[in-house]
């Protein structure tokens, strides 16, 4: 049995929580990643997308909408097209 809470031995990746449909834990992990990443970096973009997926899975529509409005202006215009 894999223990995701065994942080000193194995650092759980955010996507593992998603695959296990442990959305609250995935959201918490992505928020932690977001706080520790440089704005505009690939890690920050990955964290933002992960947070959006988690909020959608949790049906947190107001928070999802607010986060999308906050993050969308930061997206490269070529990606938006």
C-alpha cells in the first residue's frame, strides 16, 4: 500500500491525488505548488490548471469562475487563440 502522507520518504505529486479522485487533497497540493512557484513559470501554469480541474470536480463554480478570471489575463495570447 502506497502512503501518500509519507512525505519524508516520498513526495506525492499533485496529479496522483487527481487520479485517485481525492480532489480536496489535490486542490490543497496545487495551492501549495502555486504559492511556491514563480509567476508565469511552467510550474505556476501547471498549478493554475490543476486548481481549475479540482474546483470543477468539486463543483465549486464560484471559486472556479473567480480563479479563471484571475488567471486568464496571465495566459500567453497565442495560447488563447
